[in-house]
DNA sequence: ACCTGAACACCGTTCAAGT
DNA sequence: ACCTGAACACCGTTCAAGT
């Protein structure tokens, strides 16, 4: 697991092959199949390893809203320090790491006093938002793997956006300059707060 | 494009290979590279084709909230009738199809009267939620490709959830029975409404 | 300008054979 | 019980050669 995560961190998702992992572990590529059914299971295990590490402790002391924010920050930080986790979470939403997140969110949704009928929708709305933004960060980080930093890479994307026909894309043009300067963590938490506010009105 | 979409619809994303597409078009696999840079571009083009087809017309007549709901329903229906679109949207959030959706959402967020600072977060929150739920439907549909229908497949997933330790997964246990009977479209729109309500309180 | 199709450099996965 | 590593059945992509 350590070796797999280290490869994923250093070479990205494409770098984790059975041959590469076997090489690092000084074993044959077939040996890995004794411990893991296939590549999906390998990636799911690595992802859960990371998500579990960033799960906040002692969430019980916090208000439900604060607990949900803490859970969200944990997911954000996990993705922030291991960019491949974003793609893996959204690419395989039935893996255990995602259930782990849903369980945490759901417990707090119950604590918020949402009636039984609304709990499923409220918890999965929070979860889906996280997975969706996770997917975006995943691609973003993929785009600036080659040395260039985040800002210059996003500036390149923004420049592409500005090339689109401004008549047909007024909003994209309006928002493109914000792309290179915006703060991912702030965006992530703003979305959470928006959904929390929406949940609050539904009580 | 027609041939690619037809393969994607019938065989899923894994079925679309350059060899398969070339075979269907009665040409060589290398020929496709004259028209498309690589597989990402091929998939992005197919995805935009579908998303554009399901974009609602005459959104101008509707209130901003109703317009956002109409846009969301279009995305939902696109995924519903072409399951591979869900994975493709969330797996590649910088492709043009996603910008198309963001432009539609953003225009309505502006119409809602959100101040400039909040527009980016509001529009991307709606977008991220859609992409995240799209990713979930993508995997779900993948799970019951082999003949079994949606309900029996989700029942199998729910049964797996019930095998988890109930002490550590109370919410998962509570919500598992809802999984096979819940309505995807209702869940999708409930999330949109939650975010819209949240946006409303932020005005 | 566009097509052909063999060739290249990979993959994940399997499995007879080992220890 | 666990490992070895060649072999299989694929991929996306390239490119000299054609029309």
C-alpha cells in the first residue's frame, strides 16, 4: 500500500502499473494478484488509506454544521496532498472510501434533525458536490504535472476560455479571469455552505 | 460521430476503440487520427454532441430558477439515455460540453442577481453537484450492464451495504433500503433545489 | 487531402511451474 | 500459502507508403 501510494504521488495514476509496483516491491507482477483481485481493488484500497488518514477525530464535540465542514475539509486536504485521490473518488463512487464519507455526512444530517425522507437527498447532495469538485481538481492537477505551477496552468486554461466566442459565452468570459486567482479551498467550502444553507431552509 | 455514439450506447465506453470504430466505418484505424487528435478528443466530441442535443431551448422565457431546473433536467436526460456521458463529463471537466453547461448555469446565476463575487462559487457549486451525481449514475449503470435491471442491481449493492458493521455504519444501514427504490431524477432535482435554496439565502 | 494497415510500446490479467 | 515471469489478448498511437 505504501509503495502504491508513493508511485501514485510521484508519477500519477498512469504510473501505477502492476509491473511498476512489482518492480518497486522486488517481486513478480503476478504476485500482486494474490493480495488484490484487480486494479480497481488496488486503487480503492489506496484511496481508502488516504481518506481514512484525513478523517477528522472527535467530530462529536462539534455542531452538525461544523462537523460537516470538518469532514469536507478532510476530504479537500486528502485530495490536495494526493491529487490522484480526486479522480479516484469520482471515478468509482461505490468504493469504500466514498461510503466512509457518506457515513460521516449522513450521521451529521441526522443530527441536524432532517426528517427521514430528506436525509438521503441531503447527504448525497453534499457527497455529490464533493465528488464533482474533486473531479475538477483532479484534471486541473493533471494539467500542470509538467513543472509549471498551478497558477500558470490555470492561466493557460483561462486564455483558452477567452478564445471562445464572447457572444455565445458571456459568463465564461466574465469568470475566466477569476480562474487563475481563485482559492480552491474557499470554493470547496463555499459550496458546502451553500448546500448547508439550503438544507437549513428545508427543515 | 454517429458511429462512435452508437458504439458507446451499445457497448459502453470500453467498447469504443479505434479498431472498433474503424471497423464500423470500413476504414483503417489510423484514418481516424486525421480527424481527431486522440481518444480524449473523440470522447469529448461525442459527449458535446449529446449534451448539445439535450440543451433546452427558449430558456429566456423562464425564471432563473426554472431555467436552472430545465438545464439540469437536460443534463439528467442526456445521461439517462446515454449512460457513458455521466462518466465522460465527470472524468474530463474541462471539455467543451462542461463549459457549455457552466455557461448556461452562469447566465442564470447572473439573472438571479447574485453579486459578482458569489457568481463563480454559485455556478460551480451547481455544476459540481451535477458532475458528482453524474459520476455515481455512470458507475451504477455500469454495474447492471449484464442483463439485470436497475432495481435488482441496486438491490445487490444495498445488500453489500447491509453486510458492513452496523455499529460503525448506522447511516449506511438506515439508507440502504432506499437505494433500490429511490428515483434518480427526483434525487438529482432535490439536490439542485437544495443548492438553489442556499443561493437564495445568500442574496 | 485523406486513407491503409503493419508496427511499436505499452497495458491488465492468467497460469503452469516453482518454493 | 505465496511467488515467478512468460504468455495472452488486448490497447492507443505512429508512420511510411499509398491514392
